[in-house]
C-alpha cells in the first residue's frame, strides 16, 4: 500500500529535483530517497490516457504500480500498489490537474 503522505512526498521530491536531471538519474535518486519503494520514471505520454493519476503537480503525475501478480501493471487501487510510476510532464498542469 502507498500512503497519501508518501505520494505527496515523492511529488515534492520530483518538483524539487533539477529539471535537467536525466530520467534514469531521477529514478535512482527517488529509489535511494525512498528505500524499498519501486519507482519507474517515464514521460506522461507513455501512460494510457484513460488512467487517472493518483496525484499530480506542475512537474509530474504519479500513478500506482501493482507488482503483486506475475506481470506489473498500473492500478487505481492504492491498497494494491507496491510502487509508483513517476510520469514527467512537458509543461505545467492547468487548474484541474490536466
């Protein structure tokens, strides 16, 4: 399970990271900061448009990652989540988070 406080903390860490950091370096940074948390960094364009983010800010959207079964998948269920997908945005979000 991923707690709401963890989501906010990860989102804040991404927002505070250099905008010029490579995706793989950001992934390593987050994995080191949140020991034991599965983290995958990608571009938000790589995430299906019908998947709502668990949380978003001006820099990224966070999605729950479920690795409980044979295959890893995105989930809307925080209680089934074992990690996060950090989907980086190209520009700022509007007032609705889109």
